[in-house]
C-alpha cells in the first residue's frame, strides 16, 4: 500500500508514465504520423512493447484504461500491433466478483435478484473499465443483458480527472504546445463525456432516442432498455445475440455482398450528424455487432455527442466540401466556424487544405482517409493559429471508426462518393422539413412582428434625420484619452524647454559680475540653476511614476 497521500500518488503515477514515454520512439512516431503520407516500414521496433504500454495503462487505473480504449481506435497514430494490444483494454479487464455484482443489482433495483430475474449468469459476457455485462432472463422469459457499473468507479474517475485538469492548466499556462492544442478545453470535453457515460439513466434514454431516430433503417438495430429494471448504476436492456462486426470470416465476406448494409450504415451516421444532431460517438468495432440475421446492432450508448442546428449546418457544408474535393470551400467553412488568432497563417492554411483534399480525392475505404483527413485538418489548423470547434474532432473520430468498419466489410467501397450521395439527399430532406406548416407559422410570426414594428422604426429614423439628430456611434479609439495624452506630452515638452532655457540663462549670468553671491557665485545664476534642477526632478518623477499609473488606468 502506498504511504503517499492519494493526490501525490496520482501525480507520481502520471509523471512516471510521462517520463517513460514522452521521449520514446513510439510517442515521437505517434506525434508525427498523422501528418505524414508515407507508410511506416514493417517491423519497426520501439523502446516499449505493445503489452508493456497496455500494462502501464492498466496499472494507472480506470481513467487511463478509458484513454487507452480511445487510443485503440486511432489507426492514424499507432502501429497495428499497438492497436491490437490496446484493443484488449475493451475486453480483457478483470471482472467484478459476482458477490459485488449481486449486491449492486439488489441495492440499485430494490429487489432480490431471484425475484427480478428467472436466471442471472454469474460469468459476465464482457468486462470493461466502467462496468460489465451479464446475460439474464426476466420472469416473463425475455432474454436481457444487464450492465452493472463497477463500485466506486465515479469517485476514481473524478480524482484522476481533477489531477489531469491541474496538469493541463499548467501546460496551457507555461507551454506553447498546451496553448496551441488547448489541453484544458480537450480535458473539459473528456470530463463531460466520461461523466455522462457513468450515468446509466442517461444511457437508457440515449438508447430510446437513437432507436426512434434510426427506426426507418431495416439493417440497423438498437437494443432498447427495460426501464423498470434499470437505475443510475444498473442498465437492463434487450439481449441481442451477435458478435463483433470485425469477427466476420473472410469466407462469409466473399459469399455475401455487404455493400447495401455498409451504405445504410454510412447514411445512418450522416443522418445522426446532420439531421438529428444526436450521434453515437463511439462506434468502434467492439460497439457494433453483427446479428445472426445479418443486421447491425449499435451497442453502448454511454458516449454520445449533440450538435446544435447551427453546428449541423456547418458540418453539412464541411462534408459537402470534402465530398466534392473542393479544398477552398472546405477551408472557408473551417475558418467560419473556428476561432482565428490575429497572427494566424490563413493563406498557408488554405493552401495546405486544398493540397490535402486533392491528394485524397480518389481514395477508397481500405485507405481509411475520411476520418484521418479530419484529424489532419485539425492538426494543420492548430499549427496555423486556428482553433477548430470540438465538434469537428468528434466528427473525425466517428468517421475514423466508420472507416475501419467499412474497410473491413467492403474494402472497395467508395466512402467519399457515398457521403456525397447521402449528404445531398439529407440536405433536400432538411429543406423540405423546413417548409412544414409549424416552421412556416414561425416564419409568419416573425414577419408579422417585423411588419408591425417597421413603420414606427422608419418614422423615428426619418424624424431624427430631418431634425439633424441622427447619431452614429462607433466603438473605436478613446478620443478623450488620446487628447489627454497629447496634452501631457505638450506640457512636458514645454516644461523641458523652460528648464533648458533656465540652464542656458544661468550659464550666461555666471559671466556677469554681481554683488549678490551664493557660495561665491553670482546669486541669480545659482537660483536659476536650482530652479532648473527642481524642475528636472519633478519632470523625472512625472515620467517615471505618473506614466505607470496612467497605463494601469482603464
């Protein structure tokens, strides 16, 4: 047991991890690979083995296991052997002892397991960093899957996230890289996503919402929750028998044409992004299963993303620009939706985007270019002083995972062409939807308000113009402050000239004999010298101290 306080122990573990990997060949490769077009040479050796990275993340706790899971879905960054090793973090996590599962379920549901379930398998179907899933049967005979959250997992997440927040704030404050990539904003978004994932009531509602949104797709299936047997830490849902989508045998892929299914899957995700604004944000192969009747089940709705109507329109324009291989339009959309620094390299950014779009316009699914393209756009933007909204990163992650699935089922599938087809279809549907009576009624109300207020406003405007009372207020330079500044400068120049004149006059008087002397010198000359000295001291005080006060004043 560690003798260090918990917070110091967390700092120690994180700093030890960073010292081990920060300058390693693996992470230098990770940092640069997304910007390179050349394929890495096979058999490249790194200082840390894949299993060593996995074990290090496991030892750091559930928060870092979750980060490792996210990293396992990034084929643009890591070699295949590391991706395969990190993928085990999604399945190969020690299960919760059944006694604890039993207690959690009975405490959360307020009923004995034997009363609620006809059968409840003690061995879990899957065990993950946040919870594990058990197969069970309701008293009605309906087969269900029961997801049980690990004990104290929320507390552990919050402690680790607080530690990472402090370190991210330090990085943003003291390093250019931290500022450029806005580590604090990235961590804040990760915190929000993970805390949502810990709330199974929210996940149950997510399943219901996504099920309704995708009800029209015949190849897609979303398991629905059994709400009477669910709580914040226990989620009971329909049991869907199937296997990971990447477990389809090569022989079956030769026998079955999966292109219609893949096309519908792409359309479904575009609908989520552009029309619904409610997206299954973690569609990695472990969360998408093949059923026995060759349908696709979307599992694990703990991680979802929501897009505002304005953001949906921006993402629609972005996808249209990419699907049309129009680099200039793509760059302009990104600039409109991003925060652009004053010294941003906009021209160079536009040129880089155009080159990138043109280079990838003929890629197929097996090249996995679409999601990787968005990640490259984000990196280019950060290097150019342009801060892309986090929604673009989410879109890149979703499409990157989609690239994996599509490439596995149909390597020759033209994802770019499919996006182009479905985006135009969705755009037409959105335009028709906006012509619905309720939307027209809202537009009529706005027009009515404008028509009612327009005569009065025009009358006030014309009256002010006729009476020469029309004023135009421009927020520009503070005129009074500038005038005061010029006045102070003029006064100081005048005082300086007077002091200079007194010194010159005193020097001339020194040559004139006089009965009035001070310290043996002509008295009038000495008086002028003293006045000039006092004036110089006063002027120096004003410049040194009063100017500083002026600068600190608003």
